[in-house]
C-alpha cells in the first residue's frame, strides 16, 4: 500500500453550507492578531476572529469566502467557522449564495422582481410614446 493520490484540493473537503445563525462573507482585510474584517451577506462589515482550531491549520487571505457565526451579544463581531476553497467558492457564486463581486446573491427574488418591474415600466413607456406621437397632427413651419 502506498500513499493515496489526491488530484486536487476539492477531493479533500466536503462543501459546508450555512446553517441557522451563520452567514457567508468575503474577507476584506487582515488586521493581524487573528482579527479579520469580513463583508457579510447581510451587508454588514464585521470584525471576525479566526478560531484557534483554524488558525494553525488554514491560511486566510483577502478575497477568500468564509463562513462566519455572529456573536449573540455583539452583532458587529463574529467567529470564522470555515474557509471555502476556490472550487467551493465558485460553486457558491454560481448557485446564488454569493455575488461574484460582492456578498449578495445575483438571483435573489427581490432583485429578480425589481428587474421585471423595471422592464415592464420601460415597455409601457415605449408603447405609450408612439401612440401619443401618432395622435397629434404633424406641425408645419
């Protein structure tokens, strides 16, 4: 028996999705001393602490997607529970958990409803403008 061959990092870890009370976020800045600023999916920027279990085993860089657990007594602070590898981060972005450039999902129901309302408003304005132009007689100079 030899060593098990691992083709890439995705084979080593399973995908962990947020549970109740946990949020996804993107690391904005490493503050040092296991402190990290994270932009969370609810729109808040939290000062997060890297847990001791993770601090020694995983390196966290700016731009990484992490799973955070906000503190019960202080909602501006949180603990980093998990760091996603690149393959899992791409999966989260493609399936609507994170926006590629920011924390919010691109396909949320509110954004889809707003886009449909804007398209409907634009369509009704375009239909009403030609009708008004046709009903008024052409002006001669």
